[in-house]
């Protein structure tokens, strides 16, 4: 029996807000230090590399989303354009990697919002609260995300103003220092920075809930990504200007240190509140995206079929959302996954690699966009190849432990799927 469809309730503004909420998470407050450790002042080059890969990923994802306006994102596109196994690898990598990210975001929020002894209970409470918001409907999710994004933007604007006004800034590094980092350091920095804004296509996983998806999704992805890339470029210049590469690399709270360097002690709580809001915004967008991908996988029998239920009143994937929320709550209660950046980055990069393969090998989306005169040689040939190479290059330069863990999770998923499919076909 076919499960009910989700309701199309998101307009362009709501879609952009969800994308911004996914990108402006806790990563923007902490990623600069590890990026500086990897590449020094060359983190600015790493940001350019990460932005180029992100743009290629976003372009491929947006084209596929316009042709396949269904829940599930690249999982659904891979199945439709390349085959079930490609879709499964993408969906499984996304669900597992982003479930770990959900736990990391919840713990990061609690670290900013609660005393040490209360951090785990507060993190669990945040997960359950945002699951309840998601169950109220996707428009409620967008409204809450809008408030959180505004809080984060206020905090980041405060940091930029403080850095520009610092009395004794370190000064922007000379071009020679920016270019001095070796290729490996730049690529490692790019992989870390990529994690910090990897939510640009989150709206694609909600494709079944977007009005006029062929127009709305590509525009929303482009607006959200360009906005965040510009913001990250400004922030990268500000933190280097105010702290210098060496101090930045040793910092545990880079944006807070920028405010302190400017003598704006009264603004420190603004940064703290912004970091907490960013963590909540990213968690909200992640829970929505993972829930919709779980729904899509359940519809195709790649996950238990009962997860495919859609609540008739709110038109939300209630069982998938609750299940994902409970899994995240258990992880938060038992484990500390704040160091899961590399693992999550590997899963997301594999996810987008499948999107590029779907663009290169797919026919369904090409026929759909050709009728609108939307295809170009650059976007359907050169850009997907560049994006695929970029994704794989960033994956292999991640820390070995993250890469091995991610590949191990994919292998486990493939084995389980083989066993389940074999049992389903056994008389």
C-alpha cells in the first residue's frame, strides 16, 4: 500500500531559512581553530576549495531535486537515476552520519546552555523538544528555524564588528603566508570547513513539502549557500585579522576570543547565546532531514516499512521522526559525539558523490530539465565531474580514523541490506 504524501507547505523564504539554519550551526563558532591547525593562514584557501566543492554539490543536488520533488534527497535521486544500491549507499551514509551529527549538536548546545552536571539531561531535553516541534508540521519547523537564524546572525554580526574594531589586531596575513600551507593542509582545512556549512541542500530532503519545487529548491539552495559563503569569508578574514593564525589555532572558542581581543566583554554572552541558538537550529534542520530520508528509505523497503507512516493531520513522517529522535536521545545520554566531525563529513561527502554520479549517468532528470531548456554542457558534464573528484579528494584527506569508521558503517549497511533482501525473497 502506498503511504500518503507529505503536504507542500514551504515557500522560498521558509526553504532558505531551513538551509541557513542547517549551515549556521555550532560549526561556525568552532571550526576556525582546527582549520588553522591544519593550514594556518591557508585556511582562507581551504575555504575557497570547500566553497567550490559545495557549489558543485549544491548545483547537482538542486537539479535532481527539481526533477524529483520527493522526500529523501540524494537517496531518492540515486535510486531513480542510477539504481537502488547507489541510492542506498547515499541514504545510509546520510542517516547514520547525520544521526551522529544530531547527537553532537545537542551536546554542543548543552555545553553552551547548561552547567557541566546538567549537560546530558539538557541535551536530551533539547532533542525531544525539537522532535515535538517537527511533529507539529513543517511550517512550525520553519518558524522556529527563523527565530534561531536571526539570533545567530546577530551574534556573528557582533563578532565581525568587534574584530574590525580591535585596537591591536594581528592584521591580515600576507599573501605568502596564505599560500604557504601545503596541499594536504589546505585540503584538510577544506574538509573541516565543508562540515561547518554542509547543510546547504537540506531543503532537498524536504522536497515533497516545498511548493513549486522545480523553481523553489534551486533558488533556495543558491541563496542559502551564497549567503553563508560570503559570511564565512568575512568571518575567516576577521578571525585572522584579530587573532593571527597561531593564536587562532590554539583557541578553544575563536569567536569569543575575537570579542575579548576587542575588549567587548559585555558582548561575550551574545556570542554564547548565538552558539547555543546555532546548535539548536542545526539540530532542528538535521532532525527534519534525517526523518524525511528515513521515510523515503522505509517506503522503498530499505528500512522497516512501518517507518513510512505519515500522520494524516499534520502531514509529517511521525514514526520516522520519533524513531530518529529517540535514537539521538539515547546516543546523547550514553556517548560523547562532539568529536564526530570527521565521521559526519565522510558520510556527507559520500552522499554528495552519489548525487554527482546521478547527474552524470541519469536520464530522467535530464529529460525533465531539457524540456525547460535548463541544461548546459557546463552544468551537466564539467561541474559534476569536478564535484565528484572534489568530494572523493576531501574524503581521502580526512583523518584516517574518520574515513575507516565511515567506510565500515557503509559496509555494515550493505551487508544488512543483502541479508534483508535475501530473507525477503526466500520462499
